C-alpha cells in the first residue's frame, strides 16, 4: 500500500473516533430522512410555485436558466474555496463543520457513510435552503418589481434546482459503493471528481465543484491524476 491511501489508513482510528464523537453529539430526536426531505420539499415546492407563476413564456426568456446556472456553479466554487476551506470571521462555524469535521472523517478512499445518522455530517443544515432563498430574494424581487415576472420565476426555479441537486449529488457521493445509489454508473463517474477533493493534500486547491465541475474547468482547478492519464493512454 502506498501514496495517500496509506497515509489515510494510518489515520483511520482518529477518523473513526471523530465520527463517533460527532454522531454522539447529535440530538436523540435527529431524523436523517427529515433532514433530507425538508430542503428537498422546500426546494421542489418553490420550483413548482415559481413555474405556476409563469405566463406567456417567450423562448428568449429561457436563456436566463443557463446564465443563472453558470453563476450558481461559480458561486458554489467560490464559497467552497473561500468559506468552507478558509476560516473567515463570523463564518468559523461553517469552516469547522466542513474542513476539520467533514474532511476529517471522509477521505478519498473511504467516502462512505456508515449509517443514515451521518446525513448530518454530509448535508447542509436543513434550514440552509431557506437562507439561500432569502439571500437570493433581492434579485428575485428586483426582477419581479421591474415587471420581469417570468424571469423572476425562472431565477427561483434555477437557483432552487441547483441547491437541491447539490444536496442530492453530494449525499450520493458519500453513499456506500454497494448501495443502490452507489452502484449507479453516473454516480460512480461523477464521484471521482469529488472524492479526489477529499484527498487531504488536495482539498485546499482542487476540485471545488460538487455539482458539474464547470467552474473548476474554467478556473483550472481540476486535478489530473497521472495514474488516470496513464490508464487512459493505455
């Protein structure tokens, strides 16, 4: 055994101790499936409500969807790099939850949760989707007040879809590889990008997108493993 996997294995007892400590701090009333369902239902509910408000949609208005998606992807990249992996004043709790805790437990060769209780260690807080909606609401309101009602609705549809897809994808990358989700070919393929980010020596500089790694590609932060290139050439 060599390379980062060996180093990570030496840390396995410490990682398991941290896992037990954090799971032990969870409320006895914590419900993993409610934690997943609440933001999912809120996000889907807002999407449905926004679609219901759309009237006389013009094809040109649909261009807002890819624009907002790309901005969301860039925002995810920036927040992941500069908030989740750099301690910022007033945002220390977010940093601690992500870097010392989430990355302290899950490493490239051992990404899987052990039980559904660990949803708490992977998903953003259940109320997070409401905070994101409130943070983006000024843009939603501005478009609406300016008379661009369809654009306002499409903005909500796209941002909420991005958040929900982020949550589902991130959780899927941390599901056991022999689970129904873990066996999906598309998840196995997409997981490689995120798993490499969980290599301790790479997490500060590489593979910040959990969703489609578009902005990682734009910013040149996709880590290329020489071993992968050798296999691709052979």
